[in-house]
């Protein structure tokens, strides 16, 4: 990790500033008093807040946006031939990946970097709130908004910095955290790593980057994480674990999940911490909360503070987010797009649905993932009573004939009348209205654009305007 601090970046420009990750970094820079601009074509909700903080937002991508700029920040989603990146190289400006710029903002702080195939955002949010309630005022950057805070980033006065660390493009290897949290390791991002072994190797490398005196927190119930733990310990890392396993440092037992939330008993190094309650259902979320408690305990936070915080945890946008009820139908939104969290989320929603049926509206995320995990994704979706499948959302990817939503729908093990491929965004609300009845639960699930579908479904159930969709949709106008 570079020794640069955020203040040494000069005037910063972020290419594609509207997304959750980039907007969080922009918010952090602005609240530290660093002159910040960004370019963005999509009408993301974060842009208004960035303007209010003093940011300059350009609604075009062009060379003149870089006038007076010292550092240009980009994400993996930005192609290298983008006009602003080409211009930055021509002018000799400092070019940094988002993770490099984030690492600069973390310099000088004790950082907690949360990685893992699933559960990063929720676990990062839980740790952040616990540290806040302990009076430590941490800085943070999260890949989602904590409902209580209404923000995805904050510049705190304390010496702690909590950040979500993205393994998808190896960028988490740029950090040298005080604490490395690994929630789990499942086969994903194989376009980057080739196979599961390559992914696990990267996580071992991530653990090796923990600074002297720091530690690793991981899940004793996850096979991939435990293989990593063995190798990390052999290399000298201080590794502590959480889970239902008998030898976990923070062991949880009597785990009970219902529509009202998750409860379990917790023991830390053999000492009872009493009952933990999380007001959000899902045993997997209970595991995330155990990881947050263990991290907090090792950082010196009282167990009572951690448990009291989790009892009022408000949730994170797009993570089991309740959108509303209309005509007796409850609508939820869930970010899951990998087969493991898809299955976990749908099992939990089964508990919530009770005597009602469960309908999933799924927008696959990335062509390569949908192709490589088609069978496993289909198995997860078959846990619902009805499945409405949209076309794959894969910006910049090429979908070959026979790949995508049609093939995925065909593989879902549901009767033909209980599954349907709906390629056009504007046709989805009417399809859902035709299928649901009072008492049912509907979940919109998958790629980022689908998060906006819930409001359109509520409007359709009410008989109101279904809106005109979203820039990320596949529309008839595109054909």
C-alpha cells in the first residue's frame, strides 16, 4: 500500500462517481476537505448529496472535466480507453484505482478490512455501528447504506477505519489492515482467479498483509475459510474464529431464526455472553453478527455494547430490505446473485412467507457467473414457488447464443406454469401482478438495477403508474 495520504492527492476527480463504492469514496474525500469532482451519466441517488457536500458533478465524460485535476480515480468497471483515463495519461496526471485511493484515506488509521464472498456489506455495517455505539467514531466506507445512518461513508474523529474490501478484482490485496475479517470463501470471481484454489490463495495473501499486532477474524463453519485459517496460522497470523463449531473462539448455539429475527446463545473463549438477538431473520445473518461481535471484543469493546447494538440493527439497503405491502402482498429486495446467498435468502423468506407463497423476480448478474453457475443458481431459484427471470445484467460483456435468461429459466426445476422468462423490464410488473395473490411474498433479487423494481411492483399492485424503468434495464427500445 502506498504511503500517500488522502490530503496528498490534491484535487481528485472520480470517473463514474455515482455508484455505491465510488460515491462513498467521494463523500469521504469531501468531508475531509479535499476538492473533489466526478463524472456520471446515470442519475444515481447519491449525486445530490455529493453536490451538497461541495462536490462538482459533470453529467458528461470529456477531457475538460480534468482541468485543474491532480489525481484521477477509476473503478474496474471503467474501460482503459475511456476518454478521461486517456486524457489523464496524456497529461501525466496521477491515476489510481478506487481501492488505491481508498487505501490512501486509510493511512494513519487502525483499519478493519472486511472481505469474503458473501456478507461483506452487512458485517462491515454491524462492526461500524458497534464501534460507533462504543463512542469510537470510526471512519467507514461500505458497499451499501446502513438504514440508521443513511450513508455509505463517513469521516470520523477516531483512529479506527472500517472498510469493505473487494476480492473480486484482487484490489483487497492493496490494503495492510490491522484487522482482516473473512466471512466465507465460496467459488466466485473465477474470471479473475481461474479456480477456487486461486481464490483461496488470494485470501491467504490478504491475511499475510495484516500489520504487526493485528489479527484475522474468520468463520469456523465455512470450509474455505478454515482451509485459509490453517495456512494463515502456519504463516504466523493471529487467527480467531466464530461459528457453531465446538472449537470456535466465539461459539454460538441454539440458533433460532423466525420472521421476527435471529436469536442465539454466545460463548467467548468458554465464557457465556448470554443471548444475542438480531431483529432481521436469517441464520446466515446471525453468523455475520457473531463475526462482528468477535471483532469488537478483540478491539476492546465490551460485549454488552456489541449485543445491545445488534439488538437494534436496522439493516442495510438491498440486504433483506422490506419495500412495502400492497394488496396483501409483501415486497422485499435482496442483493443475492451467487447461488449460496440466493439459497440462504430464499430459505429465510420462506420463514417470512408463512402460509403464503414465495415469488422471486431474479435479474442475473454477469454473463460469466450466470454461465458458470447456471445449475446452482437454478437450484436456488427453485426454492421459490414462482420464478420470474429477467435477462442477464452484464455491462461490457458479450452474451453468446444459448446463454443468459432463457437457458437459466429452462433449468429451474419448477413446473412450466410456475416459471417464466421476461426479457423486458417494463413487462415484469404486469407479469408479477398476474401471478400473485393476497398473503404472498415477492422478492426482487440479483443485479443492482433490480433494486428499483420493488417500487414499480408496489405501484402496479396498487394500480398506479409503473414508471419508465431504469437505465440498466433491458427494454424493448433496445432491440
